[in-house]
């Protein structure tokens, strides 16, 4: 644990320089025990001492408990730090962390399964490495711990590290380059997640086709009279080609007098 500003404890994690996009977002749970509301798990206080009342707790009569936070929009996420109630690892066994684009509970929770806890006695503070894009982070647990009647969820803090789609950097204040496919890049280094848009090149997708080239890989040519051709279509402005060139992309040589003489000569 690390003591942060205003006396709040933050969980230690190698990703803590990243933005916690779950902080103070709208959280809900399927039921609440006493005052242990869902919002306690996104209040920025990762204290795992249950008596401090900064943990959530589902009702001990809730047979199918879950906890969910709405990040407000789809986020590009790289990982999660979970701080569970200390000395209750058995209740953590079997939990599933799922990221979804819908808050609907239809036939269970659909989405990307980031993690399923198979250990019977897991660490109550753990970092889950999971690259995923989504808006809702679910913590559910179908497993009843020894001594309990139903599964119980007691999250003291859930931190989701990442950035809004289209941004990256320690504070998420740098835009992904224009050439990223779908506008999405990795939060830590800005590399495009889905590669480059057509007509954008380079490891960082920050280079456009050189003048006189076009196509998805910029390996087609054009010889326009005005400026260069459209990098996507290869069309020249006003369909005007440089002298000596023709065709819709102005990349076919016109047969000049010397060409005709040469052809005639070769035929003889
Ligand atoms: Ca908390």
C-alpha cells in the first residue's frame, strides 16, 4: 500500500502511473449488505480493512451476486488492480472479471472474460493483465466459499487502467496518431492497436503516401498534371494527366512518335 495525497491509500501496482478510469465512476451491485455500497470499490481508497467501510459487500442472501462499474464510455484498457477484503481470500476464489459493452444481464454476462480465479486461496490484492476495449467492468462470482450459504463479493477497490479510446500516455492526454485504424492505440506507448489506416505507413502509422503514389500500401503510381492523386482512389484532379501519361490513374504511357517508329521498326 502507498499513502497518497489527502491520506488516501492506493494499491501498489506497476501500472499505477496509468489513469484509473474506474475512479468515482457509477458502480452498482446486485444487492448491498448494510452500508457496504458498490461505490466503495471505486472511491480511490484501496484500504482492505473492512472496518474502514471503503469496501463493497453483497447481501448474504443474494444467490447470484455481481458488481459492475460503468466507465461512461468505451475505454481502451490494459489491466486491472483488484483489492479484496483482507483475510477473505476464500470468498474471492472462483471470481470472474468480465468487460462488456452492455450493462444488460441477458443469459448471464456476455463480454470478454479477462480472468477467472481458479485458486482456492488467491492473493487478495492482484493485478490482472488484460487488454480489452469496453465500457462495463463486471466482477461476478458463482462460487460459494466454505462456511457461506451463497457467493459473497467484497471488493475494497477495483482500478481499471487505461485511456479513453483515441488517447494514450501517462495522463491519457496525447491523441493517437491520425493514421491508426479505428483511431485506437495502446495506452502505454501509442502504437496503433489495429495497424494503419489505408494509405498510412510506418511503424507508428504516421507517414502518408509520397506524392505520385497511392493505394493501401502506397505502391501504386500516378502522374497528375495538378498536384498529386487522391491517395485512396488514385484519381487526378480534373482527370488531368502529366504530358505523356493517360488512363484513369494517369499511369499509362501515351504512345509517342518515337514509340510508334520503334514498334513499326520491330515489326519489320
Ligand atoms: Ca475503496
